[in-house]
């Protein structure tokens, strides 16, 4: 990828939080892979967010 078009976390307002969220998403993907129902990924991300100290608002 060209350096001029590459998006990095330092371009975000909340760079540290963005980095943590990306890490949580990658961890869940690496653990569960593809093809599962959304609800499984949602619960896994909620757990990963809690472990990482990422603020979370659950939907009703």
C-alpha cells in the first residue's frame, strides 16, 4: 500500500482507544474465524472489550 494513502491510528482523535478496539477485533477473529452468527461475535467482543478495559454500552 502506498504510504500517502495508508490510514494509521495516529490519524484518529482517539488513537489509543482505536488501537485497543482493533486489537480486540483481531483477537476475536483469530479465536473464532469466519462464518459464525453475529450474536457469537457480539458476545466475544463484549468479553474482549471488558478484558481490555474498553468502555462498552450494551444494546437493550
